[in-house]
């Protein structure tokens, strides 16, 4: 059972455009939702994270939108740059102090000049 | 963010030999570390949870006798792939938790020939 569904699988965006990646979860016990960025041959790096008590969090060009009732959250990358080309994973974890992450399947983002 | 160092980044070994991968939290103590395996263009698959001073907890389907995990200190966990075979070739990644955040190592590309 896939507990975090991520879409799209791949995404091509023009430089300067907005990249949008969506995730949906099933487990209502999830209470922390991080996004990770992974470049080829490297480990994932934490990008931004949100808790369900807020509907939006913004850090620079990266914004997470969270819809608790729909059990969905999304990552928006504004003014996308070629350097943003990477694979992005959404994740979720449940319970304070629980560090076990459930990952989405990933989205390969390509930003073309 | 916190730094997790994983070594080696790449290793090639002969079939039947054992390989040890180290994961260190450089600037914080981690009572719990995680080991993942990642296939090409796929998401991270949790293999086991490594607990300092106690036995690791393995996910279903992961052979504990093949993938030996030792978490001898609060800053070091090791994964030993015993009697490696070509099908064990993969990208192995560790992570360590600090507070609510999980930080990943750089990953180890294991190739068994």
C-alpha cells in the first residue's frame, strides 16, 4: 500500500516558469511533511518542510501548500532555474519523535533554458 | 543543517566478499539512524532502523544476516553487506535524525562484479 502518492513522475518546465509537484497521503497520523531534493549520485537534501497546522510555508523560491481536509500537499518552485533540475521527493512521518519517513515515488524535474 | 557523512561514496567488490559502509553524524548525536536502498530512477526503500546500543529493526523482506547493521555509538552506524552478489549492486543511503528533521548521507554506490 503506497501511503504517499506523488505526481507527476516527470516534469519539464521552461526557465522562469513555475514547477508544481503534488502529493497525497492516506495516513491521518502523518503530521510532518518534508520535501527532499536529490541530484544524480547524491543523497537527498532537505528542502523545506511543513506541519499540518499551517496551510502554506515559503522559503525563497520554494513554497509548500498544504490542504489538511483533502490530505494533499504540493511544492511550488517559482522562477524555476536549470540548477533546479533534480528529482524531488515528498515524504511524511507520524508522531512526535518518529523519524521514519514514508516517501513518494519522486518527480524528475527538468528545467530547460 | 546537520551534516551526515557516508563513506565510501563508491565501492566495487568481487562477488562473495563483504563490504562495510559507514554513516557518521558529524555535528550531532543520533540515537536513531536509517539505512535505505535506492534503485535507478526509483524512490528510497527503507531497509532498517539502526538504534544505538541495540539491535537494528529490519523491514519485511530484508535479510538481516546479509545486511548487518551496527550502531555502536551515537555518531556512527555501519552497514555491512556480507557475501555480496551482483544483485546487491545498488545505491545505499543512510540518514540520521535531529529533532524532527532527517538528514541524509551522500550515498554509496555499490557495484558487485
